[in-house]
């Protein structure tokens, strides 16, 4: 049963990585487009960004469970990128008032940055 749980958790972690990458990429593109296209500035955008950012926390939690419970060895810097993504989200959130005049750019490029961290973490895990 232990091996079955490990296999399932690894599959979830690998699949969820795509949710993190695609979700944050779409959120970033939507926010950047909303900077110029006023009809895209909806409450749904902020909900989508929040959900995309939440996927990062889920992914890091799953990874922490894999390491702590199942003793899965970590590729060098793999966890680093996950934690940097969490820190990036915190920094983006903390600058929302100072960058109010460029809020869509802040969240747009910030989400694309988080997407890039996810891609990098995935590439490191594949090697």
C-alpha cells in the first residue's frame, strides 16, 4: 500500500504541475490584456488569479508530503523554485497598494514569473 500511495502522490504532483503552469500563465496573460482592454477588468480576473496562485500552495504542500512521508529524494533546486514561487506571490500581494497604478501589470508579469518558476522546477525534476 505504501508504494501505491507513493505512486499516486507522484502522479498527482506531476499532473498538478501542469495546472500550476497553465493556470498562472493564463492568469498572467489575462491580467496584462486587462491593462489595455477595460472589459477584461472583471471580478472573475481576480478570482482566477487567486485560484492560480493557490495552486502553487497546493503543489508545494504535495511536494512536502512526498519528501517527508515518502522520503522521495529531491532534485537539486527543485524545492527552491517552489518556495521562491510562494515568496513571489507574497511579494506581489504586498506591492498591490504601491503599484495600484500598474496593478494589472504587477499581477500579469508576476503570474508569468510564477509560471516560469513552475516550468523551471518541472525541467529540473525531469533531469
